[in-house]
C-alpha cells in the first residue's frame, strides 16, 4: 500500500504545504495515531516533497490512524508495516 492508496481507502486526503522551501504533510481531517491510551497528531516535514512523504510514511507504519476521534464519524485504520511512498 502507498500513500495514495491509503487516501483512497480512508476517504481522507493528505495536504501538502510549502513554506520557504520546507514541505509539510498531514491529513486534512485531523488525523491522529493511537499512542497507548492517548492520541497524538501525525505530520511530517522535509526539505523536499519526497523527504516529507517518506517521513510521513515512517510515522504511520504499524500505527492505528484515527480520524475525527471525538466526533460522530470516528474512523480507525491499522496501517501496515509495508506502507510505502
């Protein structure tokens, strides 16, 4: 699975922002990952778009991705260790 396939499966797009040569990626719908009994935000920064994508993949692998955690449309997805850019 890659990031594009993950977006299709979850129905959630990730956003790309660039500011002064630094790229930042995260999901548009307040995605978080489970960390024990807590949730933590997930995003990635890089000097290039590819570097930011690779860091996002590394942050997501083998995690449970949660969208809309406190809302009525909460969704959870277990991300495989095989996730690639």
